[in-house]
């Protein structure tokens, strides 16, 4: 694994083998609350992974008792601005900060490698901003989730309110949880489509997620990354535009050797062949 990951202090990256990386929020004494250091490291981490040929699938989790308790309010200083600044300049400064914070989670969404999120314990506020940027979301049955921002007097502004309507079709439920900031269970999140699976224990969840990640990593990286790219584009565009996009994408990608390798293995009922790094 590249030594570039060594610069990360509050985000831990581990190569667990078979082209799967495990990324862990590593501030357990603070329930993985997000200060600006870990916030930036999340973005830095996924930019590195995007270009890392040794990684094909990412598992994202939190160290300790909880996945993430949200924004670390004790370290929020960017709202203060400079005392000498007028309101216009303070507003511009806050705008730049919000856009920076948004982009760090967008790097997860834009990462060419599928990201599987495994949540446990508290998953509050900014934790859901992270969750909505991931490709597959699972949790333990004791997970507690909340779109928490209304409780601190603001509208969520780094992803949840923007991505959640694209993930969950029930707008009544989205407004229910967002306007009330109430806690809701993993079972409720599963019922409304925010999660794909719920597990009894964290150990079971991690074992099953690792199996899922290794299964995906066995596939052609050309096919997997192209599929994520096409699905993300389709989410944000019309069907017609999406069809044109994937046709243009495959105009070059169909020349890959992976198609012949995978097809021959499938026809002969042989194990999936190894694919070249991408």
C-alpha cells in the first residue's frame, strides 16, 4: 500500500487483501466526531484511493463504539470569521468553507471504486452526509440514525438533503426525519430504502461486508467502475441523456480484454479469471 496514506492521522487505511481496502474513522475517544482535520482527511483519503490501482473496493467504518456522532461542535470556529470583516466578507468566507466541506464528501461519491459503508452505534448529522455519498449502506440493528442539523438551528448543507431524495423515494419520510431531527432505527432505515441490509452484530456485519467487497473485487474493474460511473450519471440526468452517456463511455471501454476473459470463464463454468490492474 502506498506510503501516501501515512500522512493521514485521524483516518486509518488498511489493505485487507484481494484488492479491498478498509477505511476507518479513527477518533474513537470522541465517538468519531468530525473536526476540520478528519473532515479534510476523508477527502484526501478518497482522492488517493481513486487513483490507487491496488484498491478496487472500499469498506468504510468507524473505530470504537460508534460510527460517527456528527460534527464536533466544540471545534466549530469557522462561523466566527474575522472580527474586522463586514457581513459580506464573513458570508463569503462561510460560503468557501461550506463548499470545501461539501467537496470532501463528494470525493466519496466521485471515487471510481465502490464504497460500502458499515455503520454501528451513533450515525448522527454529518454521519448521514457521509452515508448518502456511499454506494452501499448497511448497519447493525442497534444503530441510531438522525438528520440532526435542525436541532442545532440549521439546515443540513453538506449532502443529506441533496442526496437523500435520490436514494429514498418517499419524500414524506425524508421530511419527517429531517424536520423533526428525531432518532430512527436501522430497521426503519431499511424499511424506507436507506439501508440494504441490517445485521445482528458488528462482527457479523463486518464479516458479511468483507465477503461482499471481495466478491465485487473479483469482477472486472473496467466493468465495476464503469457501472458505478453510469449509475451515478443516471441518478442526476434524464434516461435519454444517460443512454447517450453510457454509449459514449462504452465506445472505448468495450475494447477491454476483460470481456473476453470473463465471457470465456462464464461459458466454460470456470472461476473468475484475474484481471489486470486499472
